[in-house]
C-alpha cells in the first residue's frame, strides 16, 4: 500500500502504512478506502494453499504485517519480479515452481509475523495449556503437534514446561487424570 489506510473486517480495524501489508479473508465482508492510494498490490490465495496457517487465522483478521518483516520484503520483491516479467515463467513447470515459492514465502510471512508479535513466555505457556485441555481426548496429542500449532520448536515447548518444574507429558497426564476424576465424581453425584 502506498498511503496509510484503515481496513475493517469483522468489527476490527487496523491501520496500514506505506509498505505494510494486510491479510483479509475474501469470504468475510471487509472495507477500506483506497481512493487516495497511488499503488496497491493484491495477492489472492486459497487458504488451503498456505502451509502452517494458524488454525485461528480467520479470527485474527484483518491482520497488519509491518513493512520491516523480512518475509514481506521477500514476497514483495519476488512477486514484483514475477509481475514485471523479469523472472521467466513460461513453462508449466516453471509456473508450478513459482507458485510453490509464493506458498513458501506466505508461510514464512505468517510464521515471521507470529514471531515478530511474539507473546510473552507465560502467555505462550497459558495458550499451550489451553490447547492441551481442548485436545485432551486426542490420543495423538504430542509435544511436536502442539509445537507446530504454536509455531515454535518442540524444544521450546519442553523448556516452557521445564521452567515450571514439570514436563509436557507429565502435564498432559495430570490433566487427563483430573478430567477422569471429575467424570467419576460427576457419575457418583448422579447415582445419589
């Protein structure tokens, strides 16, 4: 975007300045006034095409991506080169490769944005614990899966729990035992 503009979607408004980007969903109505904007580059991508997109992506829209995010700079330059024809993409195979590069850059953009807007350590651990509680019945619940969901390494998740004097596995086991105990008590109460 060239000039600063406001983008509104789902009752949320973000202001984006020259060089920034904004993520919106085309499946949800959104508004912006681009009448004073000299240049605006748009990229429409199916949501499923973006690997590692956060599960809650739609609830965080519109989402501003600052111009200083390296992945946005890479995407802008690569996309610009494609649009200007300075990168040859004449064959079907070269178009497929270019599309894969765009997907990779979009994935980097979302991950970089998450890291740039990183939550505090205690907030991240709280979010992970909330996700664990939501997924307790899932027998495939794992530190690796939780790490992927939160865009951190498995080791980072392990360190967060170690800082509390426990482990991911111990926490999951404790939460599952507490849930089972609560169910037993609830059944006991119905028998009265």
